């Protein structure tokens, strides 16, 4: 299944929140093609979510404070979506239970 840009950005931020990575290692960790990853990183660097810095011969990508804030907001939204889904399931269950209870009484 193809993931959305937002899902790609979130995966990149999660990987970089753990530790700075080279582009190759980040591509491996996120399972994103290097060419697409470079496009996503250019956007993220342009919007202040990530930084690229030279450490010796390696170019490392790091997450910025703004990137951490965005990742936190996305995590909160994900938790809220799970809570919303649970509440909807509970609502459906409370609607079905009385019907099942009535059916059960009729058969006994």
C-alpha cells in the first residue's frame, strides 16, 4: 500500500527523533526510495522541520525543535483518532446489546 506524504513525513520525523542519520540510513529505516526521500527532506528542511549538517565526510540529517513539535502534534492526533474509534465502537455495542438481550429473552 502506498503511503501518503504526511505518513512519510511522520516516519522520517520518528526515525530522526531517535538519532541523526545519513540519507542512506534514513532511507533504509523508513523504507522510502532515496529519490523520494530527498524530495521529502528538501521540503522538511525548507520548512524548518529537519536540518542537514556535515560531520566529517558524512552528511547527517537531524530533527529540529519545530520538527519535534510537529511530531508531538501528529502523535496526539493519532491517539485522539484511536479514542474516537473506540468510542464509536462502544456506541455501536450499546445499541446492539438491548436487541440481543430481547432476542435472548424470547428464545428462553
